[in-house]
C-alpha cells in the first residue's frame, strides 16, 4: 500500500510540463493561461506555435486537453485527451517526448482505476531518464538541464521515501535533492520555477506531511495562478 501511495504521488506530480521550459513570451503566456484555466485563450495562442515548434505545440495541446478533462464532470471527459495522446504517440518521438507520453498515460490510469498498468510505465520513465541523462547534461541549453534536474531530483526524492536502503542516509540525500530543486526555483526559467514550486509543495504536503512548508509554495502558486481551482481548493482545505 505504501508503494502504491507513492506511485499515485508520482503520477500527480509528474505532470505534463516536460516541454514547458521555453522562455519564449508566447509559450510562457500559454502556460499562464493553462494554469489559470483559461483554455480558450491558451488554444488561440497555441495555434501560433504549430508550424515552427510542432513538439511544443502537441505537448501544450495535450496539457490543455488534460486540464479540461479534469475540470469537466462529463463521463466521456477523457475522449479528447486520449485522442490527442494517441496522435502524439504515433509520431516517431524524440527521447524526451517518450517520457512525456508515458507520464500522461500514468495520470490517465490513476484517474480511471487502472493502477495495475502503472508500474510498467513508471519503469519506462525511469529508464528513459537514465538513457537521456548524458545527452541532456551535455546540452548547451540551460533550461533543458534545469528541467532534467527537476525531474531527476524529484524521482529520487520519491524513491528515497520508501526505499529501505536509504533509511539511514535518506535525510542527507533528500536535503541535497531539495537543494537542487530550490536552486532552480531561485535561478531557473519562468516555467521551471513553477514546476519546482509545485514539486516541493506536493512533496511537503503528501510525503513529509509538513503543512507549513507546503503552504509556502502553495501560497506562491495560488498568487501566481489565482484562477487555478486545484490550488484554491488546497488552500481552503489546508
């Protein structure tokens, strides 16, 4: 049950933000619209990315479809999301996009009581991260390295939380991992700072049960995205 708990947390946190590392004004604006649940505006701006940045276009489109499904109460709410996901997976993917599609599958399985399918996807994501590590670290793009550091650090935090082998040394290891995420929050790109805040908010809230620390990041996110119903609900239930 404990491992299942942390798998669920991984799914919730391994959001589809993998390609939200661009510092371009258009992408940043779309991210703001998505997090503020202004999907119509996000869709209109997204069309401007379709020709020159197809991978970002498809990923952000998938992110929009996911949040629209989560907001909806319709029993068929995931149809558009799954259609978009299937279309992306049919295209020959880049290394990082394999991670993207797998984590979206995880979220869908978690929300539709198909937990038994998650472990395979979880292992796939972990293997892909190991596979792309050298190429990412050698990249000249600082935002790519920031993004990789965020997800790698978060995965290790989750692993350490339930791994017996890390029982004695886990505290110091986690302190270093949290420090890596905090460094991105302080110095990273706009989108990566948001991802880092969300990761640490959920880590402190769901794993450490440290509500004061979680509230620090949650308050910042709610201020940044006041129309996000999830952040508002978390603040109401704090």
